[in-house]
């Protein structure tokens, strides 16, 4: 009987481990992280649109640097 009880305890532990989201999954569903990622993506789209319309080389350079910074921050969140 003790052996069956141990098997049941092990099975329960395995089920509990599978039921809990991993830390990575929990991080991916973090509302603050999701909101920040959306904000960065919108900012990136805005900078990209302004870059397409920009004509002055210094302005384009600033926008390219902003785009690179946004890409880096987005990559850090992924």
C-alpha cells in the first residue's frame, strides 16, 4: 500500500509541475511587459513612418538612431 501511495504522490507532483506555467511563460503573459512591448512597437512604427518622409540627412540620422534603439529595446523584451 505504501508503494501505491508513493506512486500517487509522484504522479501528483508531476501533474502539478506541468500545470504551473514556467517562469518564461509567466513572463510572456505579464500585462506590464505586453503593454510596454505594444508601446515600443507603436513608437517604432511612428519613427519608421517619419523616416520614410524625412528628407534632411541630419534628421534621417536621428531617426535611424531612434529606430535602432527601439529595436534593441524590443529585442531585450523578447
